[in-house]
C-alpha cells in the first residue's frame, strides 16, 4: 500500500484492512476501493491441544501481518471471548504476526498453536494436522466478508478512468470464466503460483481452498466498514474510522450496467 500511496503503482489487490489503514493514514489521499475480488476463505486453524475457544488462553496464535485483515479478525474474535491481546504480543493469547510461509513452518515445528489465515493456507495447515476451530464466515451476516479488494490510486482513477474500466471489464470476464470453467481456472492459478513462487501447489490443495472462496466484484462495503470498526476496537486504528470516500463503485457499476448485470451497492 505504500507503493500505491507514493504513486509507484496505480492499482493493486489487497486486503480490506490494509486498504482502510492506508486511506485513514493518508486522510483519504492514498486509495479508493473500486471493486471486490473474493470473499471468505479465512479461518482459525489450531493444533490438537485446542478443541474449544476457551482453550486458546495461554496459547500462541499467528497472523499474516500486524494490522492485516486476518490479524484484525483474530484480535476482535479474542476480544469477544474476553481474552486480552496486545500489539506487542502480550495478553491472554499471544498473537505472533508472521509471513504466511513462515506460519506453515512454525506450525509444523510446534512453535505456534494455530493461525488465523486466508486460503490456501487454511487448507495447507489442515494438511499439516491442524483443524478449523473458527471458520470466519460464521462471524459475518450471510457469511459474506471481503478477503481481497481492488484498490486504485485516486489520482490515477481520476486521470485514467478508461484504464480502470478496462481492468474492471477484465475482472468481469475472469469472474465469468471461473464460474463456467472452475477446473481450468484452478489449473491456471496453479500454473501462475508455480511460476511466481517457483513451487507448485498440489491440485488437491488448490481445490480445497477453492471451495471456501467466492469470487465476486462486490467488495461488500458494509463489511469493510464493520472491519474498520473492529480495527478501532482492538487498537489497530487509533482514531474512529470515517470511510466516507474509501469505496467508489461508480466505474464498476458502469461496467456492470454495460454488461447487463445488476449493480453493486456502495
């Protein structure tokens, strides 16, 4: 998000937590959310020492990054249970932000008791012997919450609306392709992951993760606002969030209308 703020990039796919933080920290100058990308697919996976939420007390739980979308979800969930956490890793439950790849190693080595992560890491942790204690969709109205959104630099959005519309049109095509040809879409994703990371994911891991995700251009704006309030409640945000201009679905709805599809509420 710093690259987006500095103008080094014009658009990026990011979690709603970092997008919200960048918006607030820049007084609205850094980012606009112009569409969603996917919903769901996050969970708290734990080892066999934890069979109920009460067992989390005294345990070590990882999240992908301090203040990221899953980190906020974990802290807010624990707060609802009455467990204290601190941004420094103290409290009733120790939260240890780590890269997703490091989380896999830490769990395998029993250095942590679990992690609140997105897919495909949920499926990968389960394959390492973990079990899902909390499927995050059970915590949201209708089970819908954004995991990834499309964020655009406001200056680029204002100066190059046609480029953004072209990106959104491509996203609509991708959504239709995923719905029509899920097996081919999964294979394509696997190929990209192998090329970018140098290590392929097993097809059953991709398939397991896929069934927990919903691909949609709707960013579920109400959930973004709720997530920002959660971030404030757990101390990630230090001022009460005002997100009046964060979500701008004008171009998305224009593209949807041209394609004969229902518009999305902001």
